[in-house]
């Protein structure tokens, strides 16, 4: 009986931690999928001196065609902002279903730097990489 109790306690501790870990990995996958869009936005800025305002201007396919297991779409918004919409099956508490990560470009001295944000929703910071926590 003691062994069953110990195993039960270990599972109660380990399962939520594992679920958070897998969700963080899925969010990291979303940022990896956005890397291609970052390159396209940077190249568009280098070529024209202005950030693109859409996927077409950045030379990318439609937003919903850039998707994966964890990503519903990758869309270029005005000013070159990349909006990565997560899938509706992400899970988590609070839920990450359909949340949007924003990657905002800034040009300085001929290079483009990026700021990642999850809309200032600090309740979801435990799921996003440290670069997305503001």
C-alpha cells in the first residue's frame, strides 16, 4: 500500500510538469516555423527599405498554408509584424489554444532585430520561451 501511495504522489507531481514541458516544446516549434517568415521580412526590408505589410509583399504563401502540428497560420501584418497563431489543440492551463505570438521587427544600423510577445498575457509566460516574456 505504501508503494502505491508513493507512486501516486510521484505521478501527481510529474504529470503536470511533463504536460507543461511538452506544451513549451510545441510553442518552441511554432517559433521555429516562423523563422522562415523572419528571413523573408528581413530580405524584403533589405530590398525595399521598408517592412512588408502582407505575406504577398514578403514573398510568402497564404498565412494558413504556413502551418504545422502546433501552428494554425503565420501571417505578416503591417509593419512586418509576424503573427503566429497557435493551433486550437494546444491545451494548457491557462489554455494556449488559438493564442497568437507576435514577432515585431525593428531596423537599426542596417540590421533587423526582433521582439517576441504573447500579447502581454503574463498568465501564459510559463509556456513561451524567455525571449517572448516582456
